C-alpha cells in the first residue's frame, strides 16, 4: 500500500460524511502537500475495486465515497445533499426475493432513503411556525 493510498483510506475511515474526491483531496494535501487530484482519483478507484471503500453515485456530476465497505443503507437529504448511514440491519431477504423473481445471481444490494436530515427538518419546522 502506497503512502498516498493509506492517507486517502485513513481520511475516509475517519469521517462519516461520505465526502467527494475534492474534499478528500483537500484533506490529503494537509498530509501530503504535493499530492495531485489525479492521484486521489486513481487511488479512490483502486480502493473501490479492491473492496476497501464504496463509491456512491447518485447521478450527479460527482461521486461520494464511503470508508465503510460493508453493505449498509444511506439517507440522502434532499435539501443539503448530506448522506448519512442508516443504522439498521441489511435486509438479506430482499436479495432472496429478487433472486426468486428470476433476475439472476445477487451479490449485494444498495438502498437509499430520501428526505430531510434532522438539521434541514428543524430549519423547515422553524420557517413554518
């Protein structure tokens, strides 16, 4: 494991914020000032392909990254775009039901909930009072 890859992995494992590559790049420059954005992207791809991290792509122009490679669920705030882990067990029976429908072999599934994060909900509640 290269120093750059270790720094990027450490950054991702130390946050729950599901950052973008640009954020990771900014943080990595604090440790390795001469690291390039291209190096960050290349290492993120290597780490994703190795199963060390997750890439979360929501159809926007940039992906978010998750240092927890275990299958788990996310909540996406429709107001501020914050992505948070949902602390509930993965529903393995969904994979069994999908397999029973004849869609083929299932390796994992991804599920996101969409709504407002607590901070945006609180702000909305204050505005409606």
